[in-house]
C-alpha cells in the first residue's frame, strides 16, 4: 500500500501429523509461539531487528511460554519435571535446549500460574519486553529473588512427586506376569 512492502507477515506452517488431535495440538502450539514471539520481539521488521539485538531470551522462557499458552499443564511436562528432580537439582536453566528447555519452561509458567496467579504470567511477559531481562522481570513481578523463586519451583515439583509416589499402590502378587510361558498358554492381542 502506497509503495510500502511489509516483509513480516504473521504466518505459521503446520504439517499434518496423521491425526486430527495431533494437528490441533501442533496448530495451537505454532500459533501460541507466533503470539509470544510477536509480543516479545515486535511485529514490524524494524522492531524485530532492534529487539533481537537488545533482547536475548533463553529457550526455556520463550518456548516454555508458548507451550504453556497452548497446553497449560500437560502429563508430559509433569512426568519430565518430576523425573528430573528425582535425579538432581537444576541450578542453571540455560544448559537445557530444545524440547527439554520447552518442558522446563512450561513447568515454570505452570508453577507461576498455580502459585502466584495467571495474571502474573502476562505481567512477567510484559515486564520482560520492557526491561529486557527475564530473571529481573520474574523477581520484580513476584517480589522475591530469582534464586529463591527457582528453589520454590523445584520444591513444588519435588513435593508433587512425593505425593504421587505416596499415592501409588503396587499391584498384588496374583496379578504379576508369569516369567516363563507354559506351552498351554495362548497369548494374543
């Protein structure tokens, strides 16, 4: 329009994974990722260049926010984080990348929504865009140091893992699978 070319268009490409439900989930994630990235880095090409130079956010923050917006709490995230904390404590979030970083980020956003309220999720995202530091925005919004926040987050999922472990009831001995197959047993699907 009027001699201007808009090089940046909000588009997503989603391959069909084979199931309708999988397609809906992938579409929700891609649109959520587009919205979070647009919110953090801006909508115009000039804003993107400026913010990508000044604003360098880790994978756990951006990908985790997109996963949380698209799915909220998920079984995959819950299992991953509980298993992670059974083995060790997480000291540096930046050492995770890819799907691991996204699941950790999703668990952080879930923890913030559960403990501090859903409104603080958007407050943290908005403050991060302004002050350009994810740790400071979390600390300023929640009113506690980032180190303390990480300890609370870990403790939240450790306690959740203990509750799940305590609620687990092992099957009785009569339901155990026989180790050797007798010739007269027929196993079929």
